């Protein structure tokens, strides 16, 4: 629109800067990964050998199969937990419901490999529970491998199903249910034939996110897989491993992983594009009157699931105050784990705080204008941005990190070994979230507010700066904290990109795990939990006001 | 205080011509309403005047200044939005002051002008309140004050009353009309409510599918609709299909529903298919034997609506026809025996059949 004046320049500048950023730090590195996978390592000739080698190797096929099976099982289990829990949260008068809702969303933002590590501390070879049970003669099955991984994924990722499904159940106007009952259907029949189908798109959207996250996750299998092959772990080993390094094969596996997640993501978009059952509830439907035993059962179920998913994090914090003798715990309280962790240096803590803050700030500064432009001033070019901006969803942190290493290890722009490459990786990874949360915020601002301002004589650009930005600030702050929290607990790209000077808390914890420092790992995990939990609880009120849009 | 001239303006969205070569002249101080069903282009036309929608072809003039290339914030129009569009982060006074601050008016003057504007909309003393403390009607008054205080060249209303409840709607439209008349401002008002349009306007343009069907005073639009669409859109009417006969010098006989109606003037060539519009309130229930121009009917249903009574009648061939009468008059005047409807040939309007 010609009449938009300065805002058009703003729109074009935003779009071009964002596209340039993504081209340089996302598309170019990914292209190098693809190119790498299609090259003979020695001669540089084009070859499909890396792929044929992987596809004919029982080990790597097993790795792919394990990852997909773990992802699929976790998805199914997360849905089986998430949907009933969502219904209870939306429609049953549970005690402490708002606390329950907060606790239920925590596993999403707390580092999942900490949960995996807690499982090891409790049920591992030398775990607290394992040892205690063994002492009284009860043997316990191994939690390493598939079972442990699926348990951790299910308990940490089910909020992806839960949150949109709760919103879905709440958005169904009670009149729909009443008309079903009026036509002679039982509550169960109405649930099965009306309520469930209506929330199905929201549920499936969440479930596919579970699948993608489980497939890409590096930390959980690296803690729990032991010697079983997993895609994300193998890519890291092939690329960075000391003994069996094979970057070309890592590239081929990366392409396989990205292709799978991208396919799932496309399926999700395609599915959702054709299904939108908005029933436009004027207010959330009322709680279902339940008899005492049923209400008790629902409460026990809901609180049970949520506490179970939060329990590992609590356990890690408790254990971090216990004394370790080698890998074995004793029941003596003390701060010596923290002492030995921090004796080395406070640097990892500072690095984490600094890198996460920079990443949160930059991702918001970049994502918010994009979200605004995409929502208010769509052009063909910004439509392209919409697509490219969502690509990081489909790219695992490890693969992105490998691409960044390939791209910026030499040549005109060398970033490896510094802090900037970590910030870049975080910003790229968190950008889709930042864009989405910004555009959700803009969606909530009625366009006629901006038109009223313009109509009263304020130019569009000035309207954006003096009216729209202040209206967005609250939501943006909430989104920024979430980015901060997830960047602070990022492991999968950090582990590839860090240099010793810029090792973060997650790296420290990972290294302690690989070594024998079980106590130090617990201390590092606890510090991580505290540092992610505190800002989260601080913005909790903000989160509730914008609930669905931020997660 | 401006005349507005639209000269063959056009706007297409995809394959749809939302505004299809519309030309209108709105006089100084006139209250002009754009009326039509949803999707007729009325809001697009208003937004073209405000500058929120580009004019693809044609031009828009305020007096002798062409404004369609002027950015929206420099047009000096005061727009009142359907959902009020009150800035939630500013107090009532700051909302009203918004346009004045944008124009760099000095502070002392802003305070007095804001208070005066708030008094004009009967919200004196509300300045320090926050928007969330106000009701819908009050918010709309703030929006009006905010538009008036900048002394706009023209006032634009985009369905300003449709979010209010029925009683408040009637009250607010009187207030809007009185304000506009006392300030002598040119106003363009968009609505889909024909009663609102009739009540408030100096002139009405009825729009349909991006084109103007008819422009005229409320009385002319209602009494002498130029098209069947306008006749039907402006409140309930009875449409009877028929075939014109030969003009006898004063009336044209039209064969409709098994009878012959006499319509004043020559309405069509003999043999032409026509539609006749008979407004319910122009019909009168009489005894069949009474004589004069009338149609034999049967009573099917009587609806008591308080001030009026609506009678659902059927013509001998089964065609339904509705009659409105003032309540109290019909029961007393209900004739014995066979019934008929007396009509005034001058108040029957004929259109070419589609």
C-alpha cells in the first residue's frame, strides 16, 4: 500500500534482514550438510555412496529404527496420558487446578536430559531405588535403552499434547454438548462422537510435535541409550567422535533425520489446513458434576501424572545435596557436590547466563518484527519468510550445529570457537517460537486500534512504535523468558559448537555424566533447574494471561 | 465542513469487484448513509475515504482537494469504529487527546478541548478512568469524542452501533444525529440496518454487489424504490408477480395472482412481466362488498406486536400477503363475512420482472 509510507520501508527492511539472516545461518549451513553428504570425502566427487553405505548398514538402520520407534511409542503414550488429563483439567473441578496447570507445563521448559539423568540416579545400575530394592531382594529391570528413553520422552513431552487439548476442550461451547445430551446421547457417547473429534486436530498437532522433538532429542538418548544406537547420538559421534569420525556419513544421517522430521511437519500442516473445528465458546464450559469417588479418581490420576513428571527434577535437586562415594550415594547431606563443581570455575555459569540472555534478546528483536509483519502486512516476500522461518522446527540442534561448523570454520567469516556461533545457533533454533508468539500477540491486538491511531493523524510507523509495540511488550517479555529458559538448557547444538572457554552448564553436566562425577552432574542439573524455574515462576502471571499462545 | 466527491472509484479483491465504479457527491453538512447487505462494498467505500483501502481507479475529493493519494493519517477524517477501537493502554482523557497530541497542539489547550469534547458526549469528568471501567455505550461515546475533538473535515462511522443492545442503539443514534446536526459536520455512515439508516440520514445510498442501486432521501428510498432489490431491502413488502395490460390513461391493469390490480401510471408495455410491491401498511382490510380497488383474501394468522398488528392473509390462488395495521384499529374494524384488501393504486410500485 502506497499510503503506508514509512511502514512499507520497515516491512521491507524486516523481511530482507530476516531472510538474509536465515539464508546465512540456516539455509547455507544446511546446504553444506547436504553437499557434504553427497561428496566422496577424499576426492570431493559427487557420490551417493554415503547414503548407500548407511542404508546397507544394519547398525545405522537399527539406529534409525530405534529413533523412530522411540518417537512413535512416546507419541502414543503422551497422547494416552495427555488427552484424559486435558479433559480432567478442562472439565473436572480438581483441587489446586491452577497449580496443577503450572506444574504440568514445566517439563516442557525444564531440560529433558536432566529428567533422564534423574531416572539413572534413581533406577540406574547404582541408583538409589535399585540399590534399596536389591538390598531387600527385589530385582529391578533395566531402565537403559528403549524403555527408559520412552518413559522420559513421555513424561517430559506430554505437555505438547496436553496444553492444546485443554484449550480445545475449553473452546467447545457447552451448548454443543447439551444438544447432544438433549438428543438422547449419554455423556460418554457425546464425548466419543463430538468432543473428542473436535479436539482431535489440536491433539494431533501436539502429538506430532512430540514425535519431532523425540526424534531430534540428543540429551535423553545420550544419557540412557548405553550401547543402543540412536540417530541423534550417532550423528554427533560420527561427526565429533575421536575414534570413528566420519563427517560424510554424519551428513547422510543428518539428511535422513531432517527429511523425516520435515515430512512429519508437512503432514501435520497438511492435516491441520483442512481441519479447523472452531465452536466459538463464549465462555469455558462448566465443570462436570461428578460423584465423590469419580472426582477422587480424577484428582489422583491428574495429580499423579503431573507429580510423576515433575518428580525427577525434584529428585535431582535432593540428590545433589547428598554425598557420593564414587558412583554410590550415601545418605549424608552436604554441599560438597556444589563445591567440587564450582571449584573448577564459575565460568560455565556466567557463559550460560550471558549466552541465554543474548539469545533471548536477539531472537525477540528479530522474531517480534517478523511476527508483526507476517500478521499485518503480508506480501509475497514475507510469505516466503513465513515458510523459511519455520524450517528450524524440522532441523535438530545437532544437525544445525554441524552445518554451522562446516560453514563458519574457515573462509571470510570464522565464528567457530567463539561465543557468537552459540548465540547464532540458539537464535536460529528459537526463531520459529519467537515469530509464532509475536504473531499470536499481534493477533490479539485489534487492527482497528492501529487504524484509529492513523485516522487521528499519527503516521503508521509512529503508530507501530508508540502504540503497537507498547501493547505487545507484556507478551513479548513472557516469550523472551521462555526463550531464555530453553536456551539456557540447550544441549544438542551446544555440545557440537562449544569451545572450552564457552562451555555452558549443560556441557559441564554432560561431561560430568560421561566421566564419573555423578555428584557434580547432579549439582549442575540442580543449578540449571533453579535458573530455569525462577524466571519462569516470576513471569507466571504473565504466562497465565497469554496461556496458550506462549507454549 | 466539506463536500465529499467520489468519482468512479473502483476496488477489486481477487476476482470480486468490491466497489465497482461508484460516483457519489455528499454535500456539506449532510448525513449520508451507505446501506446494504454484507459484502455489498459499503465498508470498503468508507475505508477508501478514510485511506485504509487503496483506490484502484477513480478519485476521491474533499472540496476541491483530491485526497485519494494522501496517506490515511493526513486526511483529517474522524472515524468511529464498530468495536470502538479505544486504546486499552491509555486513560479516557489520553484516548481523546491522542489526535491532538499527534497534531502538536499545546498541552493547556488539549486539556480544555478534551474536557469539552467529553462533555459534548455526556462523559464530563470521566477523563481519568480506564477503558476497561466503561460500558460499551460509554466506550462508543469516547470514540465519538476522540473523533470530534480533532475537528475533522468529515466524520466516518463504520457500523458504530452494531455492538450495542437494541435500546441503547436507538438512543445512541439520536445522540449521533443531534451532535452531527449541531456541529454541522459532513458525515458518512455505514450500516446494514435499514431502520437505522432511515432514522438517521439526510440521504441514503443503497449498495448491492459493489454498485449503487439508488440514492435518495429516506422517504424516496422507502416510498419510491427504483428497483425490486431496494423495495425488498427497505423493510418487509409483498412482491406479487404479474403481467401488464394496456394503459388506460390513468392506470395500468396488471394481472397478478388470479386478479387484476390497477397501478397508477404506465408501468410497462402491454404483455410485459412485472413484479408489484405492496407495502403491508398501505393495505387496508375491508368487507369484500365494499367496492373500490381491492383484492379478495382469507385471514390465516394474526400476530399482535404491541403497537401494530400483522395479519397474514392468502390470496385465492394461495399467494401469501401480509398487512400491518395499528393495533386496536383492526379488531374493531374487522369486517363481517368475506374479506378483501383495499389498496391505493398510487402506492403500488411496479418493477420489470427479473
